[in-house]
């Protein structure tokens, strides 16, 4: 069915078409029985996975970037995913880069984007998550009285962990210099700790000038050390684990990747998301838009993402789980990533070309 309407969708500006799709998914909550019907249509068999101390219904997740402001979590949770990752969220609202900033490359089953972290801002995203009952705050008291509300909220959280896992992807504002980036990330960690099942630290988008410099050993060590300390305080306050993951680029040299992974392991991070989009361009790309600046995703990213995954699997040697993302366009692609050593996979561009049914097809094939 999706393949029949895709040509129509592809006549619409990519960013506008995406917004229409997001609105449509979320607006189903106003139609009686729509969510029930969607759950039946996209129902996936249980294929539970344990990672980061959480139980995922299945290993297939929605990558960050699709629902940047957590506006369609209800609708997206009906499509068979084992987890959703919202964001990238920045502390303050920002527009991102000028439009046009998203380009389809149909000949190559790819997309180029230079969005630049457009975000409604952290306060708005937290508000959206609160409406979903996703935020559970510790109740402080000078007396040692059992906090029954907190107890039952924690119980609900544990039960929800066996269902839909929600991650929040966080990034610095465009105008924040790298020397002060840690302050942005610390504020976001503290704000989203009560709302997220895990947080992903995005230091690898190619569309915020200088952001990828934070992947360097010294800068990364300083950033992750501070985040780990803050995370420990939040865990104690909230009485729950807060896994921290780091999202890496596919364009790192072998030495840069090794340095980044050393720091990730040494600073107590819980996992790696590999990879973000690439700035590399294969000369074999057929689309006339291949020279647009920005991050390339989809089929052309597949080989680079697999190569990075292979290196990470070897380096971390089972010490932490890996989420593989980038160029997963079919059940065979997803199976290959899991067989290579990934614990979970995430989709984005594959949904643009294959539709939401791709999730069900992948899970059934596992």
C-alpha cells in the first residue's frame, strides 16, 4: 500500500511531507479506535531484548530526528517499534539552518539533510513528555516517610520498561561555543533524567558547526566525565538507573574512533549508537542533488555504517551494547547488523522509502 502512495508523497517538499506524516500519526488519537486499529495492523511478535538494564519488546527502534519534539509519541508507539528515540533536543528553542535543508535522492534511496538541530526547546519537549505521563520526579522530605506516590510511579516505570522504551537524544545549541557545550548537556541531562528511559549524547551531527570536534579524545573525556558525575547524582535522587549512550559519526578515522571508544568505556557510558549521517559522497551516486551539503543517509550509508559497527564490536568486546543505525532499508539489513554484534537497530530513512510496515517485516524476519 505504501509503495502506491509514495510517488504522491515524493511530489511534496521533503520537510513538509515529513511534517504532514508526523501530524497524521499524532492526529489519529482524535479518531475513535484508530490507535487500536493501528496496533492491530502493525502488531509485531514479541522478540524481547535486554540492554542497558531495560527490556525492549523487540530490537527495532525509531532513530532520533523523526520526532524531534516528542509530539507524536502516542501514534508512533502503535507502529510496532520496540523503542522510540526523540530529539535531538537543545536547551533553548532554535530554528536550525535555513530552508531548503532536506533533499531526497530517489535514484540512490537516500536523503541529505542539513537541518541543524531545529528544536522547540527543552522546556517544550519536557512539557510534551509530562502530558504522556513520562516524567517521574522524586518527592523530597526531611522525614523518612515512605513516598507511596514515588513507589507506585517507579512501579509503573518498571512495568512500562517491558513495553515501549523512550530515549531522548540531546545536543547543544548552535550558538553555544564548544568550550561551554558541557553546560548545555548537563542542563539537558538534569531536565530529562525523570522523563527518559535512556539519554543519547549527540556529538556527531555534521550540521552544527564544530559539533563533531567534541568527539576528540580530550574534549570527549571532559564532557563525558562531567555527564557521568551528574548522572550519578540524578540516579541517586530519582532512585532509578539512567543509561547514557553516545552517538558517533561514520566519518572518524580508525585512530579517532579508537580514542572515542576508549573514552566512552573509561567514563562509564552504557552504550554506543553507530552511526550518524555521513558527509562523504560516493562518486557513484546517481542523483543530481548528491552535492548538496549535509548528512547523507539511506542505502549509500550502509557500507560505512557496517564498517564502523564491525570496528566497534571488536573494540568494545561485549563490554557495552551497541545500537546500529544508518542504511537499514530491509529485514536483511537489520538481521545482518544484529548478526554482526549490534544489540538493537534503529530506522529512519528506511521508513521514508519502505513505509511503516518495514518495522513489522523486520521483527517477523528475526
